[in-house]
C-alpha cells in the first residue's frame, strides 16, 4: 500500500478504557517482533522498528506487549522505535510469566515478582507510569487475590494507571473487580474460537475493553471458511477475521501482530471494512477449535 493510504485505525471507531484512555479500536500486538519461540531478538530488527512506526503513522494508538516477549525484547524495541511517544499512545504490557528458553513459559505471578516486573517494564519502556498493566495469566502456585492485590498496590503507588487481566474466566474478572477496577480483558478469541463469547458479553455490559488474541483461530474448517469469505469480499483472510471481531462488539479491541510494514498496513485497512451480515453470520457459525493451556500467551 502507498503512503496515500486513506484508511487508518481511526476508521474502526474508538473505545475509552477506565474513563480516561481513549484509543482507536484496532491496535497492534508486539509479540511477533521477537525471535523464534518468542525468544531473543528478531531476525530483521529494522523491519520490526519500521512496522511499529508505520502502525502509529496509520493511527494505531494502542500497543500490546509483555515482559515475557523475548523476554524484554519487545518492550525494548517499542521504546527504540517510538520514544519519545506521541501524545495519546497507550502501551499495555503484562507480567506473570518467566522465560527460560524458546517456547518455554513458567508461571510466576507472586507479588514480589510482579513488583519487579513492573519496575523492569517501566525502565525498558522508558515510562514513569504504565497506562494499562495486565496480569498475564493466573498462577496456580499463587493465590489469585495476592496477584491482583499486588497490582492494586502498584496502582496506588502510581506505577500503574489501570489494571487489566489476561487469560481469565468470568469468575477471575469478578473476583478482581472486588479489589480494583478492571479496564480490559485479553483472552483468546476469534470467529472460530468462541469460548469467551460470554466474557465478551460481560465486558460489553460492564464497559470493559476486550482484546482478543489469535484472531484467525485454528483448524482446517476455520481456514476454509475465512478464505471463502475473504475471496468473496476481495480482502485477505486476516482482514476478514479482524472485520468479524470489530463487528462482534464495540468493546472489542483487536491487536493483530506482524513484523512486516506491508502486513501492518493490510491489517489496519481492516478498520474500514464493514462485513456483510450474511458473511458475519456464516463465520459465526464455524465450530469452536479448542487450544490447550500450554498455548496461552
């Protein structure tokens, strides 16, 4: 696409998190700007930096990352590409995993680790306060309330502006909300993976943002359905999947990731696609494809 590309992330409309953070609904996920296995530096650092800069040029003002992506690499590259940050840019990061190698993830959402993780993210992102900080995943070895309480304390200390959750059930959300306001939830969700349908509805009723990951789902049936829809509309399969998410609910904030400037332009163009109702319903009818806990990111 050219520099004259008309469609920007603003075409998807806006959503306000926590009453004071208004973002364009199509964001950018920064997990893929690392090496294989979400480990180490990317093969093409220059392309990754150019991708993030292009995303911001095209109206993306919500970037999602985590300290475990690399680890640390994603946050460091975001700062290198975009700092000093433009006004209104919201960076949402996460803590709750430790990394020991490519594709290896170890739970750690203990209060001490989360406090250290926030300090590390502040330093790498070159921020005085993190706008949105997410508990990456509940830790089976740590009391859930202890993890949430740690983030609530960090919010009180001014190191976090808003608390959010990732990879959670409705029960997790409700328990957390008794302790601290929750502005966003990030779960696996797509046209084919509807396990979090009722959580999307819950978020919509309560004014909570919902950031879906894995927007293409899994499985042959899913790919056949989305490829058929994309061919009919003369768009890419990922654009069709993103358009489905944007139509599903006004609280949904898709965060597709890529390390390619060309692909990020294609993804952002989905902000201007209005999915016909018939195709929306066809995609909604595709059966669920489950994923295991080991695939949570």
